[in-house]
């Protein structure tokens, strides 16, 4: 892995996580660093899921893969926010 690929993953994860957090209704009790981590995981899982399902890789933006990543980010942010809310009794 190169520094460029690591920085790219962080950047993509930040964008995916932020979009997922913005689309999730209500206030989420997680910080931006955790949002970026959730976004990175969602981006990786979304890419893996797209490959497993046989989604074609196209030049430019792969919209189906992007939607999968954002949906996974929404679910991830919701789960993490719920777990953090539940731990603050």
C-alpha cells in the first residue's frame, strides 16, 4: 500500500461517512473521526459487495457501488451512534 492509496482511502471514507451521516435522520452522538472510520469501512465493504455481486467497473463514477457504500455508511453510523448512546446510561 502506498501513501497515496492510504490518503485516498481516508478521503473517500470521509466523504462516504459524511454523506451517510447527513442522510441519517436525527442527531448522531459520534465524532467526525469515528464517522471517517465508519466511512472507510463502508467504502471497503461496498466495493467488496459490488465485486461479489458482479457490478461492472466502469470508467468514471460507479454509481451502483457508490450507492452501496453510502447505504452501508448510513447503517454503520446508525449502529455506532446507537451503541454509543446505549453505553452512556
